[in-house]
C-alpha cells in the first residue's frame, strides 16, 4: 500500500486495560444478522496511482500551498491525486467564479504563474501524488465584459487573445430552456461567451492547451461544464491531443427529465455522479440504511467519480457541506469505505456569501492557505478522513460483506477480510457486537484518532461503543501491536542504503515512528554520504519495535522525492540490534 498516516500505524506500550472510549472487548459466540452483499462493485474509475485512487480537491489553493501540502500531508496520507482549480489566465476579481471565466489559455492565474504551477506539479509528483487540473473549455469570459486578465491580456466581448467573433456559437442569448438540448449546448451559460467547439480551430486550441499542461506533468483533467458541449465535440478535442490517453472526468450535472445525461460523455472519459452526493445528503438527513443501494441506477462504478460535496453543490445546497459538522465527516467516512466509483475528498474554505472568494483574495492573487486560521476547512488534515484514506487504499477491491443495519440510522459492513466500518448517525451512543471476516487480533480504530484499539476475537467478533454521530473503522493495514516495554529499551539500528543523488540532495530515512519522524521528511533521520553512493546512519529504536519506513531525497530548497513502492517493514530483534541494507527504489 501507499504511505500510511502516522496515527494509524503508531504503537502502544503497556496500555492494555487503559484504553479510551470505544475500547473493544473480545466477544465470544456473539452473532449479527449479517448478509454478504453479492455483486456490489468494487472497481474505481480513476486509474490507480501505485494502488491509490482517492482524489483530494484543493479548491482555490494557490500553487505554492498545494506543493507544500503534497509534501507534508497529501503524500504521506496516501492520496493518489490532488485536483487543483483552473490554471488558465482569467478575469480579475476576488470572487471564486472568476477562475471559471478564462481570458487566455496560458498558465498564469491568481493562484500562481507558470513557474509556480510547474514546480507544484513536480513537487506533488515527487511526493507520490499525481495532479488533476480543472479545465474550462466550454466558454470564455462573460459577454459584454472587457478589460485585462490576471496576466495582463486584454479582452472584450468578441476579442480574446486566441479567439474572435467566428470562434463563438451563433446563439448569443442565455440558455432559457434546459429541456432543449440545442440551447444547452450552443447558447450562453449565465452570460459566458460560448466557444464553437465544433470548429477545428477551437478544438485544436483547446487540445494544445491541455497538452501544454500534460507537458508540465499534469496527469488528468476535470472537464468543467461538459454538459454544455456536445459529447462528440469533446471526443474530437481529445483525439486532437498528442496525449489523447490522458485521464478525463466530466462535470455533467444531470437532472431529472433533462435530455443530456452523464453516460453520453463516457466516450472521452468518466463522469461525476451528482446523484451520489444528492443521495448522501438525503439519506444522512433521513436514514442511512438506504445507503446499501447507493449504486443502484447510477453510472457503472468504474466510470463514476463521486464526492460528498464540491464548490458548486456546497453553495447551492445540492449536497452536504462542512456546515453539517459531524454528519459531513460520517458521509466522507462512508464514501471512502464503500466500493462505488472513485472518491474525491473536497477541501475549500468557510463562507457566508455565495460569491466569496478564498480568504484574503485580491483581484489578481490568493494568499497561501492557512489551516490554522479557521477560514480554510482543510478536511485532508482531519484524522477521521486521513484514517479513511488509508482504509480505502488497504481494502482495495475487496467485496462488501457482513452488512448490518437497524433499519434506520445505524449501519456496519466489512470489506472482505481487509476491513470493517460501523457508522452511527444518531444523537445517542450505541453499543453492540459486530461480526467481521477480519483475522483475530488487535486493530487501531483509524477514525477515533486517540489510539483506540479494537480486539477482534477468533470468531471475527468484537464489541464496541460508537458515540453519537460517530464511526469506527479498522483494517489490516493498521494493526495495533501491544507489547510490554523491554527491560532495556535502548537499541541501535544501523542503516545503509545505496542511492544516487544529484548535487544538493541528501538521503533520509523516514517512517511511522517518532525516531523516524512520523512520516514527516523534515523530521526524518539524515544519512551520511561518506561512502557514496552508500548512505549510512543509525537510529535508536527499542528492542521489539515493529515499524514501517521509506527513504526520501531532499534538496536544499526542501523539495522531497519519495522512493517508489509500498512501505518497507522491519522489526528490531530482542537484543535491540537491526541492520538495514537497502537499495533506492526508482
């Protein structure tokens, strides 16, 4: 699997009998009214990135902040992708929607310039995180507007740097009837100049722009407002790309009775399944027992992108949002545990005004995101969600088993013999015995965030108490190893790794232990290049310590390159000694 969060892999020393709430006791002979689910899909849409397919949408984060977050949080947590806001030059303004009114297809927006964008992409890639860029291809800026874009490019209604009058559709009025397919795909969306995407010239300009982003290291695109572009036009645009096999996921906001549907666009990519978010909102407000059928009547699992909220739906009330508090976290827990579609965790900022831009935004810039300010929501740093990203990576395509519900707002289910989740969507704590397919043993509850341990008996059962609006999740990638401290806890692990570096880089060993930096490269153990290309050093670890680790390369600017592959594992023997002799994995 990918890198685990430090919480889900930390160790307990001599805490048996002293664990906090939700400590699970061994339950013998207990049984659940549990039924394996047959045929529940487990395929994901987004191509797995080293076994990781969870996307993090950092809405309106500037490029420098995204780069820092990839290294400090997103990579170590195990996200496969980060989705960023549109990078094209756009109209000036503090409102969030200015990012969705392009002026020119050059990488220079209020979120940063081309050099900063390129550095962000490379930094994220080096941290094991691929980048998906939001791409606005249906329209340019609003009709009747004129002025300078964020990079200084002049534009007016029919005069853009790359497009003129003949490059826009003949319909020059706003869409008034969403039951009329032609209007929806040829007229103006809320006054925005609608590109003539049937034109070979327009198609090539869009394809060139997307190829340019791929050349900077971008791995995929969220195609904004796909519903407003004929599906065949989008297929032709993608075919014109030099990188026509790059991943696309379409924003198609389907609605009952409308002629345009999400599945029309599967010829050029996957589609976001908006009904998934709508059902989450409905069921968490009514009864979550219905979530067992959340995939019914929707896109195939391997073609669907899913989310609890996004920047549109959190504002128009179509979905849940951070304002739902504990229920919002429960919905994310379910999404990351249930095997339908490719999940996207959304991270934006607090707002009361629909149009409000990012905190501190000016006409041409957005300051660095500050998760300590209380203004940025920073879901990716919340332990409940971080723990569930590790859960998602560990269970992979394991089927749903052992479903249980109370007919209302308590549910539980397993993911084969890989993991188990229980969710309490009520205002009272609840205690019960669950039956799982997990191997007997001790497991960290990766949602609790307080080193809570669940003890699974030999018959697969455990008893636990879930707090009001709380959840529990355990998986085989987060075993709780409880041992007594050795009489002499001192011990020294020697480290030797063969790794070639470039000028200015050094090599460090990092892992899920305080002595190894708890997956923080800046706190990792620096190795010596005295016998280059062999890098050597020592780490003080107690006898009996089981740990996970990897090697990283860090340059003078703090840029981090993680070695590839799954986390390495090792155990210090009873004498307190261990010798690691490894080679860097490219």
